[in-house]
């Protein structure tokens, strides 16, 4: 099946992005060179893009560019993160996680030989949650489950994980930033962790 493409003209109109911005993001490696597809048209040669990929990428850039530098965004979008795998020994050696947190994670999710970057992110957030002293081991499982089920929906966006408690019952969810939310007085926010910041911290360590 032929890939659904969008012309440069239509893209700029839909996204309200200027020609200069688009090519600046290209130079900064925020948009891959291979997404700029030259095709013949009745007006001569025109540039097209894979529709779904480019619209998703531009939405993420616009959402995050005020809080994250373009250079850091380029690293975040780099496919190199998908190639990161660390062993249990490497996680401990790099002080990403403690032995106690690692044992807890494996007791719940089973033995894991190597950890992908996504799993490393999850377990590092679990570590931060437990270190805070505000989250129990059982509640830590709720944090991991929330990430496992929902992180793909906010991946690439500036986002936070929020943990709150009401009458002893815990609730965990992810929100994009900037965003505002309000809760009733009987509920209390126990923990907020910026996921995008945690990713940047992991990049430096890894």
C-alpha cells in the first residue's frame, strides 16, 4: 500500500508553521532528512512528507519547544534511544536504581536479562518515587502499571506523572505540560515527577 503523503504547502497551512521554521527544524535534526520526499507534480517538483509521522512530530515539537531546547529535542527524537539496552549490573553500576528497587520490580514483572530505554525510564521513576518516602512498595506497582499502560500516549511530549491519595486510596495518572488540573480538598497530591526531565537525566548517565 502506498504511504499517505502530505504536501509541504498543505503541511504549513495545517500546522501554522513557517517555511523557515520547518527547515530550521530539519537542520537541527528534529525532522529526519528522509521525510522530505521530492516528487514530480504539475507545477514541477514538490516536497511531500509521510502525513502521520510529520504531523505527529510537529505537534510534539510545538508542544515542547518552549520548555526544552531544540538540541535536547533532537536528542529526544533520536532513534539512538531505541537502541539502548542495559543489563541489571549496568543499571546498578550507573546508580540508576538500587538493588532493593530492582528486586521489587523483578518480583512483580519477572526476571529480565536486559532493560530497554523505556524500561530503564520506568524503573528510574519507580526509584525516585520510593526514595521520596511518600510512596509504598505496593503503590510503586501502581506507578509502573500506569506507565506501562499509558506512556505511549504521551511519549515525546513534556509530561509528568502525578500520584495522589484520597481516604487512603491511591490514584496515579499522566498529564502533559503546560496543563492545569484541580482536585477536591479530600484528595492530596503526594508526588509529581517530570518525565521529560528524567529522560534528560538518564541520557547524561547512559
